[in-house]
């Protein structure tokens, strides 16, 4: 008996039990559709987070932490001994990059760099009348920062950066921060430093990045103003932000910059590793949970195969008595599982596409409860997802039919013909 004959017998078996076959195939179809949707949602969420991160943070950040030690300012030799004399160090003093202009000139030859923006970070308390909220003010040069982290396109008042540049005590705040303070455009608020110093500022605009944590805590001020609040010299900054030509090679660029500058440099994926890993880990957990739907479908296939075998024991005995090999019996029932799997994924894959399209079309009110502010569930449907689900669905159906198929070959024809089914 050839493979075509085995396939014909398997098809006849399934055709005789159309309702049972269709219901089992629908179980595989539902699992396929859910897995396609889950893969698309998981990939969409991860890609949305990565896109937001790339758009809202520098590709590379140079921090004030040195990786190459500074040469001591004075060396005094006395009788073969070396004494290092340094300036008094204040432990409360913020770590800074001194003479940042020299550092900028040192790294400028790196070809991948497109924009360079020094900054000073200040942890403050923002006050508007009786309202208080903690915030982080980033002192920048407005026209340099505009190209670093997509700030220009996130502005609600489009000329805010220009206004910030000619307003020495101006501040650009996140829209959620402004909402917390109940403050609007041209309103005056007060920034309180850790030393309880107060600095009145004027709101010159708002921005909305889509990252709730950023929009409710961050603000931008002029670099000189931030240096004054932090009490550091005009030639010092707490970090330098860089934008590269190739975002996927930011780690390589960070390594080059770190080697040239002597300061620790991190790429965007290193700086935001926790956020990215959180979303990727959640996506994997969700896929595993939805994968159990396929296991349930596989149990359904196994149950159907077991029922078919019990109903076909006499046919199996007759075929074995006529000389059919045990391998042929096994292949017939595994082919039935294969056909159920194929039917299931043929229905389930298009069903998954329809569900993805439906979910992508749903719009709801943007929420500020999560990490990202969005009015939709991001879907990233790719052909690979369908191919993975098709292969996985067929494999589960075939594997689920293997045990019942092997059991069919263990029945002794003589005992079956005598009516002793439980051999």
C-alpha cells in the first residue's frame, strides 16, 4: 500500500465523521487565530515602546562618570616618594563634566554623530500656589536639543523652543506635569531646589512624548539657568546627549565616544534596558499562556483519534489480517491528525488576520495609567507570525495523533475478531 492509498483511507475516515472532524479542526483554528493575534499584539507593543524610546531619548548619553582617571593636578616629589595634592572635595557636590566644550571637540570627529547637546539635570520641587510636585528640569541649549530626542515634534505649542531660547527664566513642561500643577501657557510657577532656594519661572510651552513618566515629571530650561540652580560653573554640565546616523549601531558609537572622551557612554538600549526587557518578558509570558490553547486543541485531536480507533478496531483487524504493515496503520491515523491540523490552520490563520484588523481599528480614550499614553492597541502583523502558527498548529495535531496511532498497531487481529477489544 502506497502513501496515496493511506491518505485516501484517512480522508474517508474523517469524511464519515464530518461534525466531529469540523469541531476538532475549529479547536485548532481558534488556537491558531489567538496565537496570531497574540504574537502581533506582543510585537506591536515591543516595537511601539522601542520607537517611543528612540524618539524621546538621545541615542547615546555621555555621563559625568569617568572611565579614564584624570591626571593629578599636582605631583610633589620628596625623597623618592610621590604625594598627590588635589583640591578639597565636597561629597555633596554634583558630579559634572568639566570643560565640556573640549569633550565635544574631542568626540566631534566620530562620523556617526549628527547632533550634540550638553545638558544639566536638576531634581526639583515645582510649586504653583498650593500645589507641589517633584520634577526633573533638564537645562539645555534649545536649538541643539530640538534635534536630539524628537522634542520639536512633541511640542504642543510649536514655537515653544524659540520662546524658551529668548526667555532666560522660561520653562517647557510636560503636559501631565502642567495638569498636575493646574498651570498653563505663560503662567508663573516656582522651582525649589534641594537647598530650598526658589527660582520663579514662566511656562513657555508644553510637550507630550507619549511616555507618561516623562510627561508628568520632566521639564526643560535654559542651560545657563540650570547651571545657576545647581551652582556649577558655566563650563560644566552633568551630561551630553548625542544623536547618531544609525540608531541600530548606537552601542558601537557609544563605545567609540567613551574611548575618545574618557567618560562613561551608554546607548539608548542600555539606558532603557529595564523598560524594554519588561515588555519583552511580558510578551513571552503571554505567548506561553496562549500556547496552552494549542495544547487543549491537541488534546481534542488525541481524543478524536482515540474514538476513531476504538470504532475502527474491526477494520484494523481485517487490514492487519490481509497483511497491512503496522507502519501503514500508524501513518493512516497520523495523516488524519495532519489533515485536521491543516484544516484548522487554514481556517485559523485568516481568522487571526481578521481579529488583528478588528483590534487595530478599535480606538479608546488615551489613559495615563500605564507606561505609554495611547488611544489604541498597537498591532504588528507579519507573515512570519502566520507561518510559525501554521507550522506549530500542524505539528501539534500530528503529535497528538501519534500516541493513538501507535496504540492502534498494538491490537492483535485475532483477539479483535473474537470480540476481545482490549488487547
